């Protein structure tokens, strides 16, 4: 791995690394909980509220079909939001930490 394992321990204990983790978790955990709640709601509706989700909206397109498509839309929205958050917040902080670690390791 490296000749100086103390560098990794110092990095993990640093305020910068703690802030990076906090920023990632503060973004990822709420979005994950929200998405999983939305996903399980969709599953529960299609399993137990068949009369509701089988209501036709336009032609043969029913509520279940629309909710299923919205699952894909939600997935791409979360991907876009994460990429934006990562580019604006996480990348800069992780690059700074990497530079410090590389300097300590003599790279």
C-alpha cells in the first residue's frame, strides 16, 4: 500500500477528511432514503392498490405505467444532482486531500 501507514490514519482523522465525509453523507443519505421510499411506495401501490394504479390516463397508459416511467426519471435526476454536487463540492475537497497525502508520501 504505502511505506507510511501513519499518513492514512492522519488523513482519516483530519478535519478536512471529516468535512468531506460529512458533505458526501449529507447529500447521499437523504437522497437514498427518499428514492428508496419512493421506490417502495411504487411497489406497494402496484401490489396492493391495483384499482388505483390501473386507472387509464391516456389511451392504454395507466397510472402504474406513468409511475414506472417516473422511476427512471428519478434515477437520472439523482444521477445529475450527484454529479453536480460532486463537481462543485466533493471533487475540490478530495483533490486538496490527495495533494496533501501525495506530498506526505513524497509523490
